[in-house]
């Protein structure tokens, strides 16, 4: 008789037909297996590989400040033209850190999985996250997985948290817009929300509408390198351009005047909005930014933006004015004037 | 967008604006009511009043489906969702109409009511097929535009033998509402609401045709120009109305000839007549009880009538005392004349129904035009 204990044969995860069950979140072998065969396999990096409860990261250099942002993702459907919840959860948080003017360095990811969720879908999502993180050069250094009973979640929810560093002296924020500043956008408005909505409603168009989901830190780095006086950067996600500008106007205590004919909107997005009864100014974007800068820097910045693949359709859409009521006014293409107000109610639920 | 951008062209708008300015008579004031919420929305969204001479004033009418739905009707739907275990399906804006006890269908949903927003009656039929063990109610609101699809749904449910589907019918009629406004003392006796003409409905008229308005032109001597919902349609209609007033004519003219005929859509009318009959009276928010102004489901289709199936009785509920929706819907007051406007009553927390839909006079003015009150 040998004293050796036989190693139990562990059946690999069935990534074809398998489904998430409660054991995948219960702290036992099944959970360890899910982490090693799926999460660690795709997302693996030196920090995640430490295998501890938290990641040990190098401290920023003296004078730098940390920027931290978090974003939860509940989009439905999980897979959509131009992306999926996986890459979206990376881009969303990278962008939140980057629009502060910071260099995004690390991400953390929390997964809430619903019992019964296909492992094949989970693998697809994790692979997409891994690719997005790699392309962005921002590793996912720590994570968590929980499983809830069937009916208590909607397949998968992902929360990501990002950390970045902000160099000394850089000050970008919603409260810095001043009367006279120029308002720029990096491209066409409303693509993401309309892509999701037309998929939900089974609408097809001659030209497919794709989500614009993308990490913007590369574009932002080039804009910052110009040395232009960038006062505000923000990504117009939920509530679209309208909500974001209203937010900034409130923070800065200013008003704005936009020219409708200068706001880039793809004809197919416009057509879909017409059909669905949506206003593209209120529809979410996931790969666009708004930049408010000193008027004299506007053209220089626009040139740099247009030279970058994510800013090809960048445009100057209006200017900041003094207004105690913080109204966003719009000169319509028709020739009249109106305000662009906060969104009332919910135009599109579960968009990101 | 082909067939749409042509009707939003800023240059054509400037040309039309000049034409209107050139024909308005210096000593005359023109007051036109756009009946439909669709027109109200277009006027506000495109900033159309900036292109009109000061002497032309647009008065918002009651043609906004969610605006005219009285609280009692919404209460019925909320009761069904919260206490009768039904799946209640309805169109989007209906979810936000304020009802009794600080509830709305949206709030009823948050309290556990199974309320679902649908884009068409076909969606609600599908929900009924998918949930054979549940009662599914379609809360049907709207003017003549939305009535034919409801008729089709009822007939289809009957053809399929769908036993768990019914319709809470709150469909209302445009001509009855126009008569009610023209007969109101403010217009007819006191003249406190000057009305020189109407912009006639766009989509409603595709169904009922232009013929029903001929009576108003003849009997009340008011010109009617039926217009599409695009801003240039509205501008052109205003031009035609000014011309009629100047020339002392009161006729029905059709600016929306690309979609509206004199007879309308006979097929749709026949379907509606097959399934629905006139109610003797119906309460409207703002206009109070208007005789023969709404539809109910015929006896032949009684099994699909939610009111009969659940033995519902309509209870009238008074509006908030300070709310001016009633007067605003009749053109007697403007949104900014209401004490609650923009303070207690906002699109986020509507007190009255006119603050709910983007077609409502208050919501349109709040969302698009209120900066004009402050500058």
C-alpha cells in the first residue's frame, strides 16, 4: 500500500454548455476553478497573480495625486453591435479617470453573476474585458465574484473601479467653465444608446448602428500634450450631451449657447431617433468626450482631436456664456431658439 | 433623412417667416389654436415662435392624449395593477400621469404592480400569449390615431381565442373636443379667449379625413388648416390661416395633403366602427364631462372590455385645486400663468397632466421655452 494520496481528477469548466451555479460563488473549489480557469487565465497579470485579497501596487511619485472612479454596468442586451458589457465596463471606468486629466493605471472588477448564466457567455465577456484592458494598457489587478439565485439578477452585473495618477498643477473639472470658453465634442452624438435601443427593438437599418464604446485616454493624452488650457473634460454617457452640459453649467454657474447645426449626429442615428421618439442630444455615448477650453485654444485642440482616430468628427458646437439661471440654449437648425433642459423621467433604461 | 429634413429646412423657414410678416395686417392680432400636442411640441422644440411676428399668438389646445386623461381613469389602471394582479400594458408617457394618493403607474410599478411599457398593441397581445395564466390589460388611451390599432388588437384576440386579454378603453374623439372649446363661454360669450382659427390635427386627420372639420368652419366661422407635425408644416399652416383671416374666409384647407384626404382612411374607420361605439359621456381633464366624446367597446366584444370583466365603476376625482391644467387645456391660461408652474410642478414631479408628456403645454414650455420668462 502506498501512502500517497491520489490527486482528485478535476473536470475542467464546461465552457460550451456549462452554466453558473451557486457553488461558483460559495468559496469552495468550484469558485477557485472559475477564477483560475476563466478570470485569471484571461485577465492574468503580475498583480492579479499575487493571489491575495488585495493587490500591492507601487505608490505614485511625490507631487502626483490619485484619481479614483467607479462605475457599475447593467446594460441589456449584454452583447450589442460594436461591443458588449465586458469591454464597456473597462472603457467606462478608464474614461471616468481619464477625463479628470489623469493617467489611468489600474482597474478592479466586481462580478455579480446570476445562477444559470451560460459559462460560454461569461467567457466571451471576460475575454472582451481582457482585450479592452490590454489595448488600454490598464490591467485589472484585483476582483471579486458573487453568485445570486436565479431570478435575483439579470445574467451578469459588472462593477469596475479605476485608479490613475494626476500630475502636479493639472486642474480639470466641471466647475472651471468660464464665459467665453469654447465647447467641443470629439464626435457624433448618440451612437451607443441608439445601437442598444435598436437592438432591443429589433430594428435594422441599411447602415448598422454600432456602439462607440472606446477608451479615450489616448486621445485625451494628446489633447493635454498641446498645453492648451482645458477647463473641463467629461464623457457624455447617460443623459447624453444634454445632461452633461446641464451638469457642467450648474457646477460652473454659467450658461451655454449651442448651435444645433454644428452638433455632429450621424444621419442613421438621427433617423433611428426619429423612429423611436428619442432626442439624440439625450442619448448615451461611451466613446466620446466634451471638452470646454479657452476660446483661443479651440482650433488648435480641434486639429489634434481630428488627427486621432477617436476624434475624427470632432466639432466646436457652442460657447459658454454668463447666465445666472444656468440655461443651455440651442439655436435650432430651423432658426428659432430653445433651451436644452435636463432629461425628465427615463428615456432609455439599462443603457450601460 | 429623406422626407423629413425637407420639412425642417432653416432657409425655407426664413423665407416663410418673411412671407408671414409681409401679410399680417398692422392693426390686427391673430390668435390661432394648435389643437394637437404634436404641434405644440414642434412649435416649442424648433423655437418656431421666434420666427413669427409679435401679432401672431399660438394658443395650445387639448390634443395631448395623456393631458386629457382624468385622474379617475388612471386610478382604475393603478387599482388593476396593484390589487387585481393583472399585467397592465400601456404607452410610455401614460406611466407618469399623476393620480390619486400621490401615485402614478410608474410608482405603482415600484410598489410591485406589474406595469409594462409597450410600443404597440401587438406587444401587449404577445405578453398575453406568453402569460396564459395571468390577466393582461391594455390601457388604451389616445385620439383617433391610436384607436384603429386597439380595434385590431381586440379583433385579433377574438380570432385567436385569447381569454386573458382585455382593453381598458379610454379612447377619445377630436371633433367633440373642438366643439367643446368653441362652445365654451370664454370663446363664444365672453370672448376672453380670442380664437381666429385652428391648426387641425395631423395624424388624427389621416384617419378621420378633413371632412369632420367642415362643420366648424361653417357653423363657427373659424378657419381650419390641417397641418403635418414638422415645423415647416406649421409655418405654412400659419401663413394659410393669416391669409384666410385677412380675406374673411373660414374654410377647411389641407396643408398636409401628402397624408390626409377629405375622406380619411376608410378601412381604419370601418374597423373602429366595428369594435367601438360612442359613450354617452366621458370626463376629460380640463374640459370636464363632454357628451359623446369617447368610445367604448361594443357588446359583441364585451369579453375584451376590462371595465365589464372586472366590474369597474368610474369614480371622478377632482384635480389639485391650484392646478391650472383645465384652463390651460381650454386655452384660457398659459402655463406660466399657473402658480405651480416650475415651482411645485415640474416634469420630475408633475402635479397636473400638462406637465407630463413632452406634448403637454406645460412640459413643452418648461423644457424648451421657460428661459424666455426670465430674460
